[in-house]
């Protein structure tokens, strides 16, 4: 068992179930109430910039009780059409910005220069 103090001022104690490729660690303690007994501790490198999209789908299944078997012990079968997980980059400098050939619909107001 490992005791963790979270940034939300909550002390959690639980068993380390596994770690994903991004450095997130997943814990479980079945003495807690259902829906509070599984949690993720995000990679310390992201500081307070963590986001739910940083959890890969196989761990999302386990966190949300779609399966009781964690991917660390029962990895899901990977299909050839599956792509690697990518977190949502909106709001970062790596966000997707499409190329546009249309003119802007609004003209920017330029105040007149003094006389």
C-alpha cells in the first residue's frame, strides 16, 4: 500500500495496479466506496496541467469499471487498424490549426493616426 497526498487535498491509500506508457500510475483500494476506489496519479512532469485525455483507452476502461481486469495483467488485443493514443492538445502550442484559404469575415478596426 502506498499513501498519496493529492493536489486536491485528499489523502489516498492504495495498491499500485500498473503504469502506462506516459508515466501515469493507477491505484486501487477496494475498502473505498465504489466509484472512488480506482484513481490515476498523473505523471509528475505534467505538474498541474493534467487532463483526462492523458489516460489511454485501455486504462480508461479499467478506471470506469468497464472491465475489472487492468491492462497491466490483461492487455487488450490490439487490432491492426488501431492507432497509438494521443492526448488532446487543444490549448497548447501543439494544437491543430487547419490551413485556410478564405478571407477573414471581419475586418480589424485600425484607429486613425493623429493629425
